[in-house]
C-alpha cells in the first residue's frame, strides 16, 4: 500500500454529487449575470467552473435554472473558499461554501 493513501484525510462533511450543469452567476455587488458550470454539489458546498478569474472570499449568487418554464431558478448564495487547480476544460474552478439557498 502506498504512503499517499495512508495520509489522505477526508475534509468533507457530506458526499458530493456530480452535476455538470449550466449555471448563471453574479457577484454580490453586480447585477449582470455570467455563465458558468456546476461540476458537483454537496449539502455544504459546490465546485464551479467559470470563464473569469475571481478572488477567494468573493461572495456570489449561483442561479440553477429549470428546464421547465413555470419553475423559477434555484438561487444559492456562496463564498469562494479555494481555487481548484485540476478543472479539466474549464478556465477557472472554485470550491464554494454554500451560505444560503433562497426559498422559491
């Protein structure tokens, strides 16, 4: 058994589910929406891929739209807590802490 596997510590409190779905987002002090991708989500956080570089500790709102016309988007307030280096084809990937999910 390799030493690496002995030293791995799981930091997550809840399991993540792969999503790979389109999102729209806006920074806390802006009204304009930009496009991104939701790579995975858990009860406490999310991994998102964006086209723009955003500093850690930035608060942003993620909108997950339904494919049904009569359902409003799910609105999630998040805070970027880390930059993810391995993000496949996405320009920038960020680990976000979920602050609030707006009732709809």
